[in-house]
C-alpha cells in the first residue's frame, strides 16, 4: 500500500494516523517532492476508475492561472489534464491510497481510508 501525501494537509495527516492505528503496512510518497510521472498518474487514475479532472484541485491558484475551469472534460482533453497534474502536482487531490488489490481511493474521509484497508 502506498499513500500520496502533502504533510501540510490535515486530511493526509488524519489518513496516516488511521493507517498507523490500524497497523497498516504502507509507504509514504510526498508527491510534491517525488512528483508522479504522467504514466504513474494514468495508472492511479485507472486504479481509481476516475478521470484526471475528478482528482484535480480546481480551487488552487495554479488551477485558476491555467484556466482549468474552462478546459473540456472529455477524452480529447484527457492527456492535457494529465500533463497539467504532472507539471503542477499541487493540483492532485490528496491523499491517494493505492491498495494492495490493485485499486486506489482518494482517502479524504475515514470511511475511504478504511475502505482501502479492507482491500
């Protein structure tokens, strides 16, 4: 199990606390320092069964600078979104937990973290 975190994020700290309390075996990836490649983002999206715009933090200043709210959300724009996430990792929703069964969850709630633990 791997968890992508920003240590400054309270949701990430909560997820780590829950994983620790449950004795989970996991690896921490500080994704702002160890930025995921476009291929890694594609893999996580497949595991999440989501599209890149579904895991994009559109309220961030960088999102506004890029004009993401005006970008199309369809197959023709998918690679553009993925490139933006790789070039601006702060835009990636957090925390993302990749479960041992090959799936992943966005662990923003206790329920989502427990879901990852159960897989």
